[in-house]
C-alpha cells in the first residue's frame, strides 16, 4: 500500500453522542478543518473525516432517562453536530456514524479476521470499569484506588464473560515502532506518557466485547456479545475508506492517515489500542497521532457540574463563526492547555479582528472610493517602503506553509497578522490623505494599489482559517472569481491585482463589540479541547 504524497488524509475523533456538541468538539474540528482547507489550497487531494460514535452504555443510559430508544437519541444529537459544523463552515469530505451499515459490516469483518487468526479469544473478566469513559482500568492505574485516572469519576466493578484482544503480543513491536518514529505521537509529552504509564510497565490484553450491553455492533459469530465501543469506534478511520470492500480505492489512495487529531484524554486509545489493531491487520500505522490539550475557563477545567460549559452556538450568535475560529486557531497553541475568558475573547475580537484586519480593509476601500471613485489604478515605480511591504507579502506564504506543516496554526496566523500590521503601519507612514491634499496623485495611486494587492495576499492566506472573512475581502476588493488570483500559486508574484478593478465598500468585517460577552449572559461555556 503506497499512498501518493499528493494525497492528505486527516481525521477528527468521532465524537461520543452522549450530549450536545460543546466548544471542545468545535476546537478539534476547526483545527482539522483549517489543515484540510490549507492543504487543498496548496494543491493536495484531501480527504477530511469527522463523525459521531453512537454506541455504548452511556448512550443507553441517556436515552433511557429521556424515555426514547438509543437510535432516536443519537439521531437527534447527530442533527446538532451537523448543524454546528455547517455554521462553522467545516469542509469535511465524509461523515461517519457508527450506527451506519457501511461501518457495522467492516467492524464485524475486522473482528472476525482477528478472531480467526487467534488475536481474539474468550474468557471471563472481573475488574474496574468507567462508564463515562467506556474504559477498563487495573488497580494500579486507578486514582486513590477507586477513581478513573482520565475523568476522575468513581469506577464500578464489572464481572462478565468477554472477548479479549492479545495486545500483549504486540507491545514490544509498538514500543520499537514509537522509538523509531518520533513523529508518530505528538507532542512528545504524550509519547512519553504512553511509554511510561502503559507500554513499558507491561501491556495487558484488552477487552473487545461485552455481553451485558446490547446496543452496539454484534459479534458476527456470537450474537450474545457486542463489540466493545473502542474497537468499534477506532475502526471508523478505515471503514469509511472501504476496507474489506470490493471498491477500496479510497483505502488505496488515502491510507495511512497523515493525521489523527484527538484530545489528550483519548490519546491512549489512539496511540496504543488502534496501532496494535492495525499491526494485527497488517496495515500501516498513521503518520501522526496528535493529542491536543484542553481549553480551561478562567484557568479551571470545564465541566457540566461546574456550569461552565461553553456552547459554541452562543458565541457564533454573538460574534460570528470566523471570530470563534480565529480565537481557537490563533490564541491556542496546539498541544497545550489554554485559557478562555470572556474578557480575553472580546479583547481579541476588538483588537485583532475589528481594529487590525477590519479597519485595514475598511480604510483602504474607503480611500479608493473617496479619491478615485472606487477604481484601483496601476502603481508606478516602487520606493523603499513599497518594496519592504512587497517583500514581506512574498515571504508570508512560506512562513504560513512552514507553520502548518509543523501543526502550528497559531504561528501561521501570527505570520499573516504580521503582514496585516505592516499594512496598517504603511498607511500611517504614507498618509494617503496628505498625498491627496498635496496633489501627489501618482504616489497616492501607488500606495492604494500596494494596499489592495497586500490585501489580496491576506485574503488568499486567510481562506483556510477564516473562510467567510476571506470571501468578504475579495468581494469588497471587487475581485471576481473568474480572475484566478485567489489561488496559492498566485502568491508567487506581487502585482497581479488588475488595475481598473472597482472596489465595493461593504459592512465592517468585525463590528467592534461593546456588549457583555455571551458566556456571561448564559453562563454556559467551557470544555476539554
């Protein structure tokens, strides 16, 4: 299986359908979307997957509380997730639900294959189980002897006959693989945690079926057993590509995945359970599993019990989807925990978006309309200040590419905002109003052309991060779609903006926000990211 370097496969985790989507779901999906959009922009063939994990004990409990069936429960949540992704302009190429027939069939084939080759066996189990995390834990791994080390909730004692996967047979091979592939688990702190906490102490065989749970994918040769949620969920990354199907062209073109983007609380499942399943199936491992950090609210972990869960829909209602995208991409370093406060969000909105970017576009278009009836005129010979702005614009795409290749969208946006800041400084230094007053019309035309072209660069570069904003920039600059200067290749040259283009001043990109932030009004925010 040899995948072309021109193909790029990126996934989010499939989100557990036990409650409405929160800002943690939004964060992971926005980052993945920015990466997918970016690699499409630079010319790669991208396959971007997200979806929902709809089986498990917690789903049954939630459905029972509401007096509906598990399927009715997950169907309703599925609509909530899809609606949020539409509002955030998530550009996924596929959307998987573990209740789909196409997924169920592949899971059963995988389970049967592993059983037939001796990697799965049946035995009785007694041990500690965390219902919310759908995870089994040993006595040694528990916190204070009774709490789940991931979520901190109290575990229950479970006794039942189950099927097990011989994970111990693959432990040494996985250790050697991780040692030989430093980019497989990122950041390095997650790799160290996997090695020291789980692999080097000795990996135990893993429960992969449950007899006490009936909501899930049935074991194909034992209908009294249901495939345990993690082997079910993890298989989605290849079930959607047609693994074991007659038409497996997507599998051939896109596997192995370039990036599995997950929250740090599920890194163990993606960096230990999933790789050994792939090894047992004789499939290549994904290039990178990246376990990102959590979003804290006022430096405190977000939880429903604390009443500080952020509803992304409320933020979108108040500030717009691109504002939320910008904050989570620009102000959170991927891999680290980050703090969210209402005041900080509003400050970032007003300074970075309203003042810096919004005001740059508004001032430029307004001056072109005021001084030249909206028409952009050609530039004359560039002086030192013009050349400095041009050089920065031409250097910015490479800086953005390097940052995105390093999985640092915050650094990529910082590079774009450096160009935004240079444009604002250029306006202040060149003082177009003074040039008009002094009758220096040719110089005024050059200055406004320089700004129009720099804004074209900014618009192209912002497409993966702030898609609505990028479109608004192009619209106000008057650049029609048929003039192909929205592309990555068009950034190789400064001066492609067509003279004679008529700009159209529109509404401010980001009207300065003076109201109380939405989170204070609803007090419903915050969650792991």
